[in-house]
């Protein structure tokens, strides 16, 4: 027999807004119980009362309080920026991979330039400083699948201890998500998360993380 509690937990964890409302104490549990009852009954194969669901939600709230928060404060050590950037996407073929390998041998890239590639199962994605874009297009010599200009990069650096802490990247991504800023691409390294965004959102993004950087530094002092 499937128990109610694991099902309710799964539903709440699948809805970020519900999770925050529950853990912060402003969820109308009765109203939420009415909304999820059909789903819970379908999964548990039994009739569920609203009071039973409210009790389950109350217990779940106590469980969540004992766990580390889903969104945590990440101490930012540095913020770096690069712009303007361009994104160029090709189909992932043997030819495009060969072109990528030869590009690094023939075209020099300085430390001041931004250049990153992602090879997925179907695509080869290049995000680079716009002054390099024409060199990329000329070298590959085939029409790309997609191109976009007027992008910017905002890099967020953090202590290496966060590498093994769950939800570090989620916590940083949620800052941009709550501000309704579209993320074109994400590049991550050991101690840095780089957001590729539209230039029009550059100032707002930098401001969001600058405020967080300031807050964490004030807490240290």
C-alpha cells in the first residue's frame, strides 16, 4: 500500500512555490490540500480526506525545517563580466568537430577574450567574444544552425567548499529566475558559474549579484 506522506512530499518538492510557501508558513494548507487531493488519490489508489492532507502537510513542514534549505546563501568571492558576446551553433558532425579541433590550432585567443564550447549529442555550441565571431564563421565555412549577437557573460566565483554542497548552483540560478531574466547559456567550472544573458539584462544581473556579494561581505565583517 502506498502511503500518503511520500506522495505529498513528492508533489510539494515538484512545485518550488509550494515548497517555499509551506516552509515559510504562509501556505493555505486547506486550499492546497483541495488542489492536490485528486493527484494523491490517484497515486495512492485510495480516498483521502482534506484533514488527512492538512496533517500530512503540517508534518512535512516540520521535516523540511530539519533539512538544509533548498535555496542557500552562497558567499560570492568575485564577479567578472565579458561583453559583447556572440553565440554560434552548428550541427554535431564529424566535420564540425574536426573544424573545432583545427580552429584552436590556427586561431589564437587571448586571455582577454571569451571562448567556450559545448558539444552535445546533436549540436556544437560556441559562445565567444564578438570580435572572434567572424573568425569562427570563416573557419567553419558552413552556415550555422543558429547565431545570436548582443550577449553578455556574468561570472560568479565562490569558495571551493561549495563544490560538494547540494543546491549551490540552484541557489545562484534562482536569483536570476526570480528576476525573470532569460538565461541563454550556462557555463560552470570548479569554483565559477557563468551566466550568458542578453546585453539588455546585463546591468540588472550584475546588480543582483553585487547586492548579494555586498551582503555576504558585510556578514563576514
